[in-house]
C-alpha cells in the first residue's frame, strides 16, 4: 500500500472509481459535464505526484461549473475529496486547508439551492459536505500518523543499527586488525633475525605468511570502512573484493600444492560472460572451498576442482580425500555457513557431503542472479 501511495497510484485508482460511478449515475452524453468531469479527474489523479498542480487543475475544473447555467455538477465532482485526502496524508496541512476552503465554497454555491424556502435543503447540503470533507481529513490524518510512526520506528532502528556497526568496527579493529598486525610485525622480525642463514623453504614460508598477513590487513581495513560508512546503502555490501576468478584459482591451487597436495582442475567456460557480482561470489566460494580442502583433506592427498561456467550459470565441485573427523565438518563451520548464505542470496545452492572416502562440496549459481552484490558474507 505504501509503495502505491508514494507513487500516487492510490489517487489514480480512487479517481477512476469515482469517474466510473459518475458515468453510471449519469450516462448522459452531454459534452460539458463529461469534459468538466475529466478535467477534475485529471487534476485529482495528478495530485498524488504533483499535489499543488493537480489540486489547482481540479479546482479550476470544479469552479467551471459556476459558469454553466442550468447544470449541476455530476457525482464526479466529489472526487476532489481525494485531492484533500492526498494533501493531508502527506502532511501538507496548509495546502489541504486551502483546497478544502476552495472546493467546499464552490460546491456549496453550485450544488446548494440558496432560496429561503429551501433552507432545510441548504442546511442538509452544508452538513453533508462538511461531513464528507471531514471524512477526507480524518482518513488522511490517520494515514499520515501511521506513516509518521513507521518513519519514527525506522529511524530508531537505523540509529541502533548504525551504532552496532560502529561497535563492531571498533571491536574488529581492537582484536582482529591489531592481532594480524602483530603477527606481521613478529614475522618480519623473524625474517630479519634469520637473515642469510634462513633455509630457502622457510624463507618462502615466511614470505607467504607476510603476504597473507598484509592482504588480510587490507581486507579488514576495507571492511572497517564499510562498517563506518555514514550511509551503508551507498556503499558496497562487502569490503572484501577478491581478485579475478582465474587469479584466485591459480593462487589457491598453488597454495594447496605448496602444502603437499596433488591438485587436478577442470575448468570449462569463460568467467567474463558472467555478471561481475556472480564472478565475485564464485571467487569467494573458491577461497572458502580450497581453505576447507587444506583443513580437512588427508595430507598429501589428491584434490579435485571442477568448474563449469556458461550463460546459464555456474556449477562447481570441490572434492578431497576426507579425514575421519571431516564428517563432522559436513554440518559446516562459520566459513561454510557464510559461503552458503552468499550463494543463497544469488538464488543458488551450496551443499557438502561425505561420499565414501571423499569430502565433496558442490555449488550451483544461476546466471539470472542480481547484478548487485548481496550483503552476505
């Protein structure tokens, strides 16, 4: 209802209903009443989007009845009540009051018999019109109060949400960011102390740790920037923007091989045909899936990665030889839960299962997913 009201559709629908009733009540083909009804209806229908302009057009059409001798307004004239309702419902009380005075005065003149002998009819018409305008004001006021309450509650919720985001940003900085920074500084100190005597394998591991640490710091800072953004709706949903799918896949496969795993990959299709948001989601899923491979696969085992990308979407499978304890991971840790939520936000599915001695993670992502990055992670 609120969307239709904001778009001015309620006024259009009410106007159309009154106009139809007017034609049913007086199906006369006389051109003047029909033209004036259409002018008034057009103004009232426009008042939902352009209140003052529409209200003036409706008032001009209604006032034109003053210059039509021998004719009384049709039922279509009461549609001006909708313009009054529209003004009051939007909190434009001064505009609503002025339109009320204008419309009521004109309707009293063109509808009411001003003969002393017909005083009872005059009083009835005055009372009836006052009641009608009063009902329009009441309905508009109630809707305005409801919208004001919704806006107030929404504002309070957004304020609490903003405070929670700031508190989370402070906690992440004081815990995760500082811890990672300390790890990087300590590792750099180790490299300096080992100097030229450090074996090549250990030096390579140190460089790997430093690279991961610095990248983690960059990612955390990006996330903190998003959390601290004054208007979250204008910011990216996630501060973590991974590399392209081929780069992520190459890096993660190299990491698995460095850990002693044998990795086979079958990649079909070109990721560039996918929407950017879907490519980003796939890259993040690859990181989570390969991280789980390193955690749960039998050391030195064979890992398989199969990804098929086409215009219909993505199908991916990650399989590793599972340790006995890996079956417990089937329920999913926080990383897998977050990955599943990310995939589901795109209308896809992520499933994990133990199949014989294999631990298998499968992902399906439809290409009909929204182009915007969902706020899941």
